[in-house]
C-alpha cells in the first residue's frame, strides 16, 4: 500500500524489544510480576537517559516526551517479548520522532558495554561523556542490572530502526554483566548515602513517586520510590518499623536520594561505652518509634533484661538517656547487699557490676 505524503510507516519507527527466554513462561502461566519488572526497568532506562539531558526548572524536571511509549507484548511457549515504540505527539517538519535520540543513546550505551576490543577505563570515560549526570548514570546502570536475567535464563534487547540499523545484544553475556556491576559499584561508592530513620509518608507523584524518611535527627529525607519496593515500604510505614537504607543522593539544598539501593529493618542499637568507660560486653538494645497519648512520636531505646530505657525525639538523645538510666541502675545496685535483694535483683546487680567493673 502506498503511503500518502507526510505519513510515516509505523514499521520504520524506532523500537526497543526486550525478549526473555525461560522454561517457566507459558501461555497459561503469564508472569505478571516479571512483566512489571521488565516494563519498569526498560522505562527507567529510557527515562534516566532522557533525564540526563533535560533542563531543570525550579529544581523540578519538566515532563518530557521521552516518557511516552506504546507497548506491545507477545508470548510464546518459553518466552515473552515486549516492544516499546516512541509516541509521536505531533508531526514535525521532517516527521522525526522526538524520542529517537534517546533510543539511539540507549543503543550506543549497550553497544559500548558489549565492545570486546575496548578497555574498561575507555568505556567508563565514554559513558561519562554520554550520560554526564551522575544520578542518571547510576539509575541507567541500575535498570540495566535489573534487566540482566538470573542464572539459567537468557534475555536479549534489540534496537530496531536506530540510525537506519538494527542491533541485538545478549543481556546474559558474562562480560556485559561484569562491566555493568563494576560500573555501578564504582558510581555508588562516589555518591552512596546511608540513612537511618522511619518511613513517615508516601507521595504518589507521577511519573516519580517518592517517600519520606524521618531520620534519627528528626529531619526529613526524600527518596525516589522504586515500584518493586512499594509493598515493602508501605509495610514499614504502617508498622512504624525503624529502617536503614542506602542509595545515590545529594546534599545540595536538602538531603535527597534519587536511586534507592537497599532498604531493610534496623531495630537494634549497640552500646560499647558509657561515660567514657569501656564496657566489658556490648549492650544490645531494641529501637522502636512510638506514639504517646496519640500526640507526639518518640524514639525508644530499651533493654528489658537490664531494665534500662531512653525516650526522646531524636535517637542520639534517647541513646544518652538510655546510657544514663543504665549507669544509674549500676550505682543503685552495686553497694546493696544480696541479702536485701530478690534473686532476680541479685542477678541484675551481678550483671551490672560485670558490665562496668571487669
């Protein structure tokens, strides 16, 4: 069929196709969670590459056409393929897809990582030129790492009609895997931050949902929320679980983490000295975040065995209160006669003396 002037054959438009081969995939067993992970990470890859060149207005990134795709999913026994095509929002003079440069850049990035005749240091420098924003680099590499299939599975990514050419890259390739992991490790080392606190609220802004952590000092930290960790973060919020997280971030105007690496419960506090006295054994105490009288929230540090507690609006102050409470217990019990104490109190006295005097 002849196309009218000004029309574009859809088959000529740039496309990214991700194909995963695994025995567990079948027409009767559609892996919805797996599809969601692929979709999020392919979109995250394109989004972060586009973001590296975007102009920022008032600290917020404007919405870009690179975020808009059409998606086609196809299944066969043992494999699934997802085809991403950029959406043409409005005809341009030369009818060029506005997302084509970003698709081309993604193709160049993958091709560079697979190049066996180029040394690692050269690849690293070239990637820094292609994606000059460190946070976008970390996000791109992290999305690539998530798209690499687990052991025993195969995956490939194809770029069609990019620079009038087609390319196909095997994501299960060991060289690619090693390079992506090494680059990500080195980038994270430069920009990695660690935060201790409690999830205080979630903000479902699109396309970048985020959540806030109140850290040990009572300050709010904003973190971009990966969709695959949403249920985990919601659980931490609902149950007021103290957490530790790491990710790539910045401290320019306010503490913000743009790429979350890991998040896990952190409900223990360890104390090895009190009043400059080195304890004979490290004290392990429970850390919780409690609400009193349905009004104020407080950090609570406790050790029921020693009968010591610390409560305050920051962890540092609660920790000092806990230490003073424990030391006060020691001063109270150390000179008391065992004859004046219950068997339980005598055991506590001995533990306190052993802790501070041995």
